[in-house]
C-alpha cells in the first residue's frame, strides 16, 4: 500500500469521526462504559485468582502419627510420604511443638497438658497441585502407624468448587461485555456506511477495491476503541491505587495478598487499550463486510 493511500485512509477516518459527531460520541461513550466494566471485572477476577491461588497453596494435610510409634518408624514414614507422586514438602512437628503452638494460639491454660501431653506427632504435607490433596491424603491413610490424615475435606471441596465457578462466571461476563462493545461499534459504523452508501457505490464503479473502501472504516473503529479506553484507564488506575493503599497494609501479615500495584496496573491498562482497538476494528470490519455488496 502506497504512503499516499495510507495517508488518505487516515484522513478519511478522522473526517468521518468529525462528520458523525453525535454518533462518534455515542459510540465512544458505549465503548467507555463497556471497557470500564471489563477493566473492573479483569482487576477483580485476577485478584480473586491471586487470593484463590494463595488459599490453595496454604492447603495442607496434617498426618497424625499413632501414639507410641518409635522414632525409626516415624522417619521411615517420612520417606514413604515423600515418595508419593505430587507431594511438594513434608515437615515434621513433634507433639511438644504441637503443644507449644496450641498454647500460643489458645492461651496459657493449655500448659496443664505439659506433664501428660495427649497430642500426636505430626507430619505437615503439602501437594504440588492443591487439587491432589485428597488423593495424597487417601494414600497416606493406607500406611501403617497413621492415625489420621486431616485436611478439611468438605471445606476444601467446596472452596475449589466455588473458586472454579467464580472464575468461569467472571470469564463469561467479560466475553459478554466485549461482544456488546463490538455490537455497539458495529451499529455505529453501519449508520455511517448507510449515510455514505452513494459515495461507496461511486468508488466501486470507478474501480476501488473492497479493501480500499474498508480501511477508513476500520481505522475509524480503531480510533473509537482508543478514545473509549482513555477514561477507563484513568478510572481503573486511580481506583486500584486507592484500593491497594487501603487493602495491602491490612493483609501484610497474612498468607493472602492482592496483586502489586505495579506492574499489574500497567498490564491491565495495556489490555484495555488492546481490547478497545480490537473490538473497534473488528466491529467496523464486520459492518463494512455486510454493506460493501453494492
């Protein structure tokens, strides 16, 4: 494509934005609202995934070793547990350590058990993939000298189901919003093409190719997408900045964290711009394809 032709396409796309001022405003407004909703959903969904991942990583199996088991047998158990496929780590906690943790969590009254400690020696096992927790726990329970393998089965299964459902719902909502934006831009371009249908017919009669006619409209959709991304970027950036400043200090000493402000917010902003460009250009392309049959 020649430079002069490219320049002509750019000029026509900008002129069209000006000639159809109210429709341009309506399209940019629609894209702005859509991209803002998409940006908010993306921020929420990705942070929810981060929190979910942190929660999943904190899932552990507490393997209670039968009372009276000799030290050599306890050590042999550790080797057998480590050999199970999918086990990431195995940490030993003696019943004295378990009592100390209990006192720290529940209070000094539990020091009464120091003389006759009723607690179990424990192995704390973590899986490489948290979803393998149940399988690993069931395998450990078959070993000799094991009293129980505790991991909160009911709560863990509900947690995984909820997280999976939340991720799927968020993804469906984002895809739905993107298609809505493409539909709005597509309709705007259709109105523009109808208004210039005679001009397009003349261009086709003098030998203009379909792509020669298409490019100004595709570029127009691109500009609509870019213009529509400006306000969402500003609002999402400022909103996440203040949310991060408020939430992050409260979670600092916990095992769950939200995504750091940078580089996360720049990645989201880039995604918003790219989505704006894609839905604008694609919406225009689909409209022009239908109206070029003259």
